[in-house]
């Protein structure tokens, strides 16, 4: 799960940097989608820790 979260974080940082540099906001839904995926994975990890 850490690897998936790390990859998603890299994607979010890359999309955000691109948006800051170009000034376009067309990719904002994708960055929000990847941020939501990071939150979902973080929640799943916390649930697994709590169940042990």
C-alpha cells in the first residue's frame, strides 16, 4: 500500500506543478481524483491497523 500511495503522491505533485507552471485548470479534476484515492488508501491502512 505504501508503494501505491507514493506513486499517487508523485502523480498529484506532477499534476499540481504542471497546473502552477502553465496556469491551466483543465487537469484539476484528475488531481482531485488522485487525492481522493490517496485518502481512501490511507483510510484502508488505518482500518487494517485497527483490526489487528
